[in-house]
């Protein structure tokens, strides 16, 4: 069922009046709309605004909404006004036309006791880990997932890049994930190494395809996804419901948008 015109805020064209009323374009954030962890360019924002005249738009990010606001909310833009759908934490936190949809809770799903055991084990494991430097925020609790970082999320940009390189050589995150997978097999969790310094942990099925579930019954018959082929984009990119476009950087995304939709 399509969304009635009355649900659209003033100045936003209803889907039915756009050039491709039943098409939606969804975007990963890091490396697709912005350079990793950095801000979007004004040219990217213009592309997104132009695209919204053609079809529906959404971002599907692994991070929480605060980080996506930092990256996409340039020049005072409210990102809830920039996209038709905002899917933070793989869609576990979601907004449609600026309004919040019901959030999904990781703790409710696995229970406080199991959650505590998981976090205690992670913190012990990190304490015993001998890596060149450690900073702070080793476990970040989000609504629908936890994010685990051996170096700590509040490391500086140069430290982040150095950790990524070190991790590529030493497989710190891969080994960590193997241990957790075995130790907490009964929780049926997914471990996703999607960024530079951390990995996400959430129940099986709560990957980015969770956002596609939110779009069921919204009336779209063509769903495009722009992002990496791998990492935390793998499942949504490969999902039969989406047309996947592998991009390498924001410039690549804009080039594809020009070719496919904005001519
Ligand atoms: O979007 C990809 C990942 O981005 C961040 O990863 P990192 O800080 O390790 O580069 C995190 O927000 C992570 O949750 C997310 O999946």
C-alpha cells in the first residue's frame, strides 16, 4: 500500500507524484555517502535532494543515529528531513518521513542476565589483549546491537587508521569474533566486521536486511541498495529483494546516480 499524501510534511513530494513512484534507493553511509567516519560533501547532499524528486530515498547505516547526524547533517541539515526513511543500527532504530517507528531492543531479546555475561566476557577479553594502544569505550551499547572495539571507540582518527592496519596484519577482530561465536553459540548472534576499529553484535537476522522488513507493505517494487559488497552490507546487497550496486567511494555513488536516475 502506498503512503497517503497527507502523511508527507510540507514541501515533500508524495511518492505517487515522483517520477518513479514505486522505486526506493537505499544507501550505506561510510564509504558510500561519506568517506569513512567523515562528513558528506555539499555535492552529495545536492544529489540526494535531486534523487528525492525522482524516487523514495533511505540510508541504512550500521552506526547509531547520532553518528549519522554528525556525518550527514552538514550545514545544519536535519537528516530526518533529508531522507524519506532513516535506518540507523541496520533499521533497528527507524524513522519514516521524520517520525520514529517502533524501535527494537537487543537487551529485551537476549535478556539482562545473558547480556551481562556477554559484556563481562568481552571486557575481560579486551583487558587481556596485548595491542599497541588502548583508548576508551570498548563496548558501546546501542538500541538493537552492541559495538565492540578492542582499541576503544574514542581513539583519534590517526589511531583508528593505525589500528585498522594492525588488525589486517594480526586478525585481532577475526580471532575475537571466533572466540565469542563459540562461547556464546546458544545466543544465536551475528558478528559483523563492517568498519575500521570494531565489530557489531546482534541477533541473527538483525543485519541490514532488517530494514527491508520495515519496507514490506510500503508499496515499492524496485529497491536499489548502494554500498559495499562485503562487510555489514553483504546480506542486503545479496538479498533477492534488492538490486545491489557496489560502490567504492562517495564519488562513485554520485556517478552511478547520475547515470541511473539523474539524467
Ligand atoms: O558502518 C560501518 C561501521 O561503522 C562503524 O565502524 P568503525 O567505527 O569500526 O569504523 C561502527 O559504527 C559500526 O557499528 C558500523 O557497522
